[in-house]
C-alpha cells in the first residue's frame, strides 16, 4: 500500500461533527478529517502520539493547558497520554497522524456505512 487516495476512501465518523478517511500502516494511522464549524473536541488523552496538521480553517488547540490558534500550515504535536482538546472556530480540514495504530479507528471503519 504505497499510495492512498483519500478522495475515494470510505468516510468514517469519529465523533459528532468529525469525519473523514483513514489509512493504516503497520506502525501508524494517518487520517484526513473535516471538523465542522463550532465543534468542540472535549479534553481527552490516549496512548498514541498524535500530529495534527491544519490544511484549512482555524482550530484552537489546548494541549496540557497551553492554548494555540492553528491556521493553515500549522501543526500540533500531542505526546502520548497528554490531555488535549480543541475548538473549530471555522470548518477545518486536518491531517492527523497517530502512532501506534489506532485500533479503535479500524473498528469504526468496519462499522462505517452500516
């Protein structure tokens, strides 16, 4: 699987207002998500390291108490188990990369479209 076409992949709903296409390697999960305007991602943490890169829109991140407004071309790095949250100030398009693989996302993919 050296190439991925996110334009033709199955759309997976992650949370209310957050959906997109997902790909997995043996070590990582890579996602292209749309986050609807006004969506609040509540404080959470997970074993996965996460990179979130904003392609379009304005996304206010809070990572372990440090807030930053991310716009197109900016990224956030979230270490494993670090509490984080975000608010979409506009509709956003983001690329998220997680390591290790998000097995919970694999399960969401299996159930998408049922």
